[in-house]
C-alpha cells in the first residue's frame, strides 16, 4: 500500500460557479492522504466565501492568495503551490473540472515503483452538466514513457494534459513553470522535464479526469484567437525547440512540425525566429527556407489527394 501524501495544486480565478463541484470530486477521493492547495489569482467573485465550508470542515483544503513574488497567471499560481507543497506526489487540477474518485488511488499504486516518476492517464471533456458516469474498469493496459517518446509528446500524438499526470515531487526540484507563458505552459514544462532523460513514467489506459469545455478557459480563448494566448503559444514553441536542441534531441521531423505551426503565426514572424533561435545557418538555413515556402502547396496537395481517395 502507498501512504505518500499527494499535493493537489489548484489555481483559481473567478470560478465560484464551478469550483464547488470540483472540490466535491476531490473530497470524494478514495485515497485519503492528500492536501489541496487552492491558489487564488486575485479573483473578485467571492470564491473565498463560497469555499469556506470546505476549509472549515476539512483541513486538507487550504486557501492562499497569490503573493507578489509570483507573476499573475496560471504558471505563477502553480509555482506558488509547488513551493508550498509538502506531499511527495504532485498533481495540478483545474478549478472547473471533475476528478474520478479513484484518480489518486490508481496513480499512487502505479508510482510505488522507485523506477517510475510519473503516471499519465486518459482525460475526456464534457460540455454543460457532468453525467457522473465513471470509467470503473479494474484492468487496463499500460506502457512506459521515456525521453525516447519526446517526439510524440511534443507533437501531441501522446497528449500530456496539465491535469492528467501525477508526478513524484523530485521531477520539480529543478523545474518550474515559465511565468511569462499564458498558454501552453504545461506543454513547455512537461517537455522540459522529460527531455532531461532523468525521468521515466507510465501511461495507463484509464480515464481518470473530466475536463469542462467552455469558451472562458485558456484553451477556449486560444481557439477564438485571443492575442495573449496566441503569443504565448509561439513563445512556448521557441522555448521548446531551443531546449530540444540544447539536449541534442531536436529531430528533423520535430523541426518540420514546428515549421508547420509557424504557418499559422506569420504575423509574429515565427519561422525566422525559430530558425534563428536554434542557430541554423548556411545551406541548411536555405534548405529549410525552401521547405517553408513550398510547405503550403505540399499541404494543399496532400489534402486534395486524401479528398480524392475518399471520393473514389
């Protein structure tokens, strides 16, 4: 049995209308040894008063207001939570989602091995009211994740959602969220952690988290072209590509992936900043410039071929 404390870090900002349901799902965890650090980013909707019954009745819930040492935003709040956390395990939950009642128990069981540093699991999304039907399977498949999987993690073939990984605290000893990022901050941090090659994880085929989908979320704002979220995405691309280069694991296919992303961010001159940031020069630079110029035509041709195959 595992009795290690889990530190749940929850940043919140004006989510009084959602947070109670989220806290209830945490309170209903079958695994009992946890603390929930609620970090308020300066909200004005009376969250503190609304969650007071939880704070008064269960000392595992703790409420803090972000202090000036940490930059306003999700990354700053999470870094504050990391510095407060006393648990040997860390997980980040959002303030508007639902947690499977067996989430912590399942993951702590997987983390019993000294060779495993994190447990990734499946996450689904819902719109409107949650149906409270959970994935109750006792048997599920699993596979190991190492730095060799970095390409799948970066290109989202193997998604690493911020709320769908339980980590051993040692993963954060020298790693924190970049507080200048207002979107894709977990993509940048989680990639950076795994790129070190020091940590090995397990991925389990079980849905243990349910994300509420709505337009006011950071992701929702990105997809409606919020300029702050868009700029943060390109900043994350530049940070990740440089980190991969520094660790000698920036493959050609990953560079092609980043260049394809840059087509959607021409207003930020992302392609030039990407190539300059990873210090590509000479003939290689010319070759990638030609690739960038011809890529839209190649993508359009590929789209037409797929359309023709479906038709005939």
